[in-house]
């Protein structure tokens, strides 16, 4: 772009940092951030939010970005708080997530649906892990509620862990697992589970009565 004398502006750099972050390419996002600084651009709110999003999962890195954000004279907005709350929630650091929620309200930032969804999902998984640790096995109704909430939040990694618990830890009947996944709207995960199971058990029961079988053929998976 630069070689063709088409000089990128701050908006372009912000977009590149965000795109690399969403694709899980944290190093590339960092390079774009450093390049925009080298080119003399002053990061704005969008820049820092995109940079923080790219580092989600690395607590120290995100906190450093947020510190730079404040030192630059900018105020944390809803996106900044959501990024950090989501990160803490996924890592099981519910106390830190709730602390940010309280801070958000204290400075007059109104939490939106995204913030509340993140907190509810985080609380849900924290309670679920405690329940399992105490030796209590959830029933299919509880699993359906949990999976539906996770599906709405696109928490695919958590869904996979929960499905594994249903199959391995709770040893639920496969047909019941498929039924729960259908009702919870976790169609893709059910199809993938069936694909794994089909190699071990090619019984007509699985093929004939599980709706995921037709979906697997349709999606060619």
C-alpha cells in the first residue's frame, strides 16, 4: 500500500489491528500497532480497544494496553470494559470481572446487553464448575439451559467442554445428549459429536434416528 504511494491513515491502521485480532493473529496486530506509532499517528479509543481485543487471553498484556490507554488521556469506554470483562470471565476470574462491572457503573458507564451476557455466562460456568467439583451431576434440563446460554454467546470452547462432560463424566446416553444439543441450538457441535461417534458405532439407531446425520450429509462433514 505504501509502495504504491497510497498512504494508510489511522482509520486503516485501526481496521488492520482489529482484523488481525479477530483472526487470532496477535503478533501481526502488534506489528500494525507499532507501525502506526512509527508513522507518527496518535492512537485513539478505537486503536486501543482493537489492540486490547487482539491480546485477549493475555491478562498482563491487556492490562498494559489499558494502562497506556489511560496514560494517553483517554477514558475507558464500554468496549474496553467489555473486552476485559469477557477475558476475565473466560479465565474464570469472576471477582475481577465483577470488580470491573462495579467500576464501570461507578464512573457512569451504563453496562449494555453484551456486558450482562458476559457476566451471566461467567457466573453460570463458575457455578457449574463448583457443582461438578462437589460431585453433583447436572441433569439434561440443566445442561440444556447452560448450552443454550453458551450458544447465544458463541462460547464454542465452553460448549465443547460441557459436551465432553456430558459424555465422559456424566456418561449420559448418546441419544439424550443429541436431544439436549438440538433443543439448545448447538447443531454444529451435535453433528461433530455424531461424526466422532459414528466411527465407533455404526449402528442403524444412530444413523436412522439422529437428526444430525442429515445435517452432516448436507454440510459434508
